[in-house]
C-alpha cells in the first residue's frame, strides 16, 4: 500500500490549525499504516478531532506510536492506563471473545487512543528531561504507507487548543521529493524517533506508560524546569528559576506574599509595570542580563527588610553568566576576525581555509581574498553589518556566506534559504548576482513579492523549495505574519540598504524587528549606514542584537541625536568590532577619470532671469531652487515650487528615508530675506516655454557625440519635466531614450533597464532618487552626464556608483560629465547661476566622507543642516552682489 496520486497532489508544504484536521490529518491517516507522533502536549479531546483518520488507520491494520511529555491531565493518563489494563486482560482470550469485548461501546468509554492501545494498534511512552533542565518540547510526526513517508513538524500539539483554537501551523516534507535536504531531514527525524522510542536519546528519558504512575508524572509537570527547592532551604522565600530554557520567573513563597503587598514590588509598581508580565511573576523576555540582575537586586533589597530570603537557581545564575558574556564574546571575535594576520591563533586559519574550500566548490565566480575575508567574518559573527561602499560587492560577499551555509557539507549550521528584505529596485540585482555567483552549480529558485500574483500562496507552496525570497520594505508589514510563520533557524535573513528603515518609530522598522527575533544568521548591508545622524545606528543594532543592545551599547535616542566629539569617539570605538567595510580601492576597482565639466555661458535672457529670480522670490531657498531650474530648464518656472517635486526622499519609500521634512521645507521657503536687486522684470514678462538654455543644448549635443562613438549614456536630472524634455528632444532627433522615474510603473522599470543594458537603446534618463541604488550598469555603461544636481551628497554618490563598481575591467574608463551654467566672477555685482558652487560643496563633503571611510570612522553623510548649507550658497551670493554693486 502506498499513498495515492490524488493525495500526493493534495498535500501542501504548510498547514494552519484552521485546516489541519480536514485537509491534512484525516486524508493522510486514511491511507497510512504507521503513525509516529512526538508531541509536547496531549489531550484525548485533540485526538478525537481526527478520529475519522484514526479509524481508517485502524482499518488499514495500522499502528500508532505516541511519545508525549508529562503535560497530561490525570483523566487522560488514567484512560491510557485503562487501555493497557484492558489489553493485558485480553491477552489469553480467544480472538472471537476479544472482538466481542472491543466494541463501539468500549471505544466510546475508553476514547480513541486507549481503545487503540487495547486493540494492540497503539503504544504510548512519556518523555521527560531529568534534573530540571527544561521541558520536553519536541513536536513532529511521521506518517508511513509502506516505504513512503510524510514528515511534519511545527508548533501544533495533540490538543484541542493546538488543533482547533490556537493559531498554529506545521511544515510538511514528503519522501517522494528527491531533493537532498528533504531526504536528509526525513531520515534524521526517523532516526531521532527511533532513538527516543528506544530510550537512547541523550538527556531524554523515555518511559513506558505502564511503568509510571501519575504521582511520578506530576513531578515533571508545568514547572518541571525549575530547580527543586533544597531540603534545607527556607520555605519563606522568593525564588528565581528558569522556565522553558529562557524565561525567568520570580516565585513568591513568602508567608506575607511580599510581591503582592510591598509598594515597590506589587502589581502596579514601577518595577512590576516595566519588567514583569501581568502575573507580576514572569519577567518579560526582552530584558537583558543587566535588567534581570537589577530586578533581583531590588527584590532582595525589599525582602531584607522583612527577613525574607531571596534565592536564585543555579540555572538562572548560569543563564545570566552566559548572556553576560555573549555580546562581549562577539566583540572580541569581531576585533580578532578583522585582523586576518592573526588567524593562525586558535585554529581560525583552518576554519578560514575550510570556509574558502567549501565556498569555492559551491560557486563559479572566483572571489577576491578580501571578499572572502569579509564573508568569513560575516559567517563567524552570524550577526553582523557590511558597510562597504556602494559598488564594492556587498551582495556577492553575503552570497558567499549563503554558499557555505547552504552547502551539503555543512550540517550543524545548515540553512535552507535566504530571505532578503530590500528595495524593489534591488530585486533584479539579487537575482542576477545569484546566477552569476552560482552559475550551473545552484539553480535559482526565487519567490518575490513584486512578480508574484499571490505572494502568500507562493510562500506557503514554495517556501521549502526556494533558495531566495525577496520582499521590499514597503510590503514588509503586509507579509510579516506569513513570514514569521515560515521562518526558522534554517533561514538566513539579510536587510539590504538597511538605512531604509532608520526611523526608530517607523512601522516598517517595527515589523523588521519582530521578524528577526529568533533568527540565527542575520545581516544588514548598506553603503550609507548613517545618512543623517548617529540615531540611524539605533535600528540596525537592534535588528542584529535585540535586547543585548541595552546591556552593551546602551545609548538612548537623545544621546545619539547630537553627540559630542567625545561621545562620537566612544560610539565609533564600540561599533568597530561589529561591522566590515571595504572601499573600491581596497578591491582594485579602476579609478574613474577626473570629472569633466561642460561649462557654458548663460544666454542674455537667462542673465535677465537671474536678476528676476532674486527680485521676485522672497526666500533664499526659493531663489536656490529657481536658479537650479532656470539653469537647465527655464520652463519649470511656470510651475509653483512644491515639496513633492523636490529631491528629499526616495521615490518609492516615504516612511523612513525622508531627509528633509515637508514642514522644514515649507518653513525655509517662507523664511524671507531682503532682495539685493532693486529692479527687475516680473516673471510674466518672460516666455519660459521658448527660452533656450545653452546648458541644455550642450547636454543634447554631448549625448549625440557619445552615442555616435557607440557609447551608451546614463543621463541624470532632478526634475521630472526636465527628464521628459530631454527624452522628447532626443526623440525629435531620432535617438531613442528610456526614461525611468518615480512615475514609471514598477513592473515596467526592469524591462526598460534591460532594454538599455542589452538592447539597442543607447540612452537612459533617470533621477538619483529612483535609480541611485541597487542598479548595476558598469558592464555596459561607462559615461554619465549630469544635467541637474543638487546638494544631496548621498544621492549624488549613489548615482555615480551605478557605473563604477567591482567587476570593471582593469583598463576600463569611467567618466562623469557635469553640465554647468557659468557663474559670475567674484568681483561681479550681478546675480548669477550656482551650478559650480553646488558642485564645489558636494566635492568638499565627498572628500570629508571618503577620509572618514579610509579611517574606518562612521559619520553622518547627510547633515541635518543640509538644506541650510545649500541656502548659504544664496546668502554668500547676496553678499557678493551687495559688495560689488555700482
């Protein structure tokens, strides 16, 4: 007998409690001959829910073996004993008489399990963990039909709550799935069940149900994990013990119930509200060892006044000790791993060589030694950050980690799949990089929330067979619960461009923090770890180290907002062990050519317009924006200045990445300053639609020249209307150009990018807000032309990195062309354009930033006063004009 083809087609990779009985237990057991079940909790009510399936198993002459914990009611225990008693009483009776006794009435009286025991179709054993070291908490099952097996595991127990009321789930593997991981998993759990059944599993005692009485079982129930109070210990005490391996409970055995009466310990007190669950006994799990020590200290202080003893179990003491040294050990390991010349110590060199050997056998792309050192650091740290500059190969480095952990040669730390949370623009980069790294050695099996028509369904169906799962930050809250249901220590989690969730109060950041609570391998990647202020480190450190943050880093948000020089030094010193950073020079990426400037004189009409801008606009910010617009595309002055048309956030993500708020922007826009121009034309005296910008024309001319030489060009601008104008002009002269900006449908973007990279399209037009991150063009494009640019250094550098990245050939050039309307001389009293001044400020800030990178220092890249720094350009211009007016 084997499972039917119909059933095989119906079996899903996961089930929830709402459909477990009807869609899984009943149909699978109906075709089974053996049912082996391990469950932490058991009730006859739960078993009764799928009695139809058990009846069919019985009808197939099947057999069930149950290994359950001691968490069972006395009533259910007695029924099991009755089943065994009846079975023993029937041993010597003739078959016909046995069948007469084992009737429906007996079944109803005994219950399903006891009846099957009596009929010799089931056996039960109890599993306990001696010496109070925890509870037996295994939950898995094996359902066989001859040589075929269905294996399942998950949070569900054999109870009515587990099967019907709670929100529980299981994951399913089937033996007719020939993949190595599935076969290995099924065999391992078959062997584990056999060891448990034979009482051969280390640290687990398995006892036949006939060889134990309920009074003995009660010793292991509920609080079996706590250390028994020593015989000479006073009963009038407070006792801290460990429950379920990681939960600390404060048990009040005092005669006066001090934790209910003392003003500083009782429910509602500050200590209780902050640190305890509603029972005022269980310490909330998010608190660190330092917090727990404080709770014990405060409890002891109050109890000493009443001569009440406070005792702490050995397990709690060990737990606190191990946690105390946990992040300290990571710190030491991080420092050690960042000095590869010391690998000869403590066998680290052997581990590194093994890592390199396994990775090399799993991939087709060779890695540079520095990349392998970075990947080895990430693997050994298990929770770490990679802050290497954009274009240095962070994705490839983390895929090297996955190559090792996903290898069949790695057992104890093996991971099955890689979950990446990143911007939508990065989806294709991850897919392409995966293919390039693994080639024909590992087939890409990907699910992404963008292309999937029903992502929830695809996750349920394909999670176990997928090796890459992609979710964008905007969708994280939507799919968080489904992902939590599927996640296990077998999943490696990566947050790419993690600065996207830097807002400590952002909903996406909170979703991310909930998602990674139990992850073993988790990493954050970004080339801009501190876009605004040191507050930006708060979230990624919590993602990596959760409640250990409070015991080691300890900085609150106020401290990180405007730290002193001394505090900045302290922050950087503390962070150094926990991140890796490479720059492109380290990796031998060819340096780009010096920037090239295409400087043109403004037209006479533009000169008059500059006068009018100073005269008609009342604030320095408005003058700044209008001069940027008028330099390239005067037609923009027909429109009102609005925040939504500016450049202060990524087009796709307004929650956590806004650099300048709308409120600040509008305040600066209304912050008036005196005009330095006494008289000028009104805007209504200009025909902006027909006004020619020599700078714009020079840019079109340069594009034509480059493509005539067979070169593809990426064109960067800021304003949407400027981008459209460039595309229209190129179209008029027969040059096809693809435009990708915030208004481009996300589903169309990749096709437009691919058409530019691999097709006949020679020009791509975009803005840094949209394509400044996660898009690699360096293989096909080596020339970038900037029509417009502003004072946002982060966007500027990100856009440059699209064509300057690891993987460039040694002799390959990279050129950046900056179009500029010439400014007025220093001794001029006339208003002028500011392209050159903006570029100089960007260059100065860039030099400071790269100096910080080279010194391995983390510092903000986008100042909180960035908008004021930009406005200062206008204020300096106003001073120049005033000092040189006739």
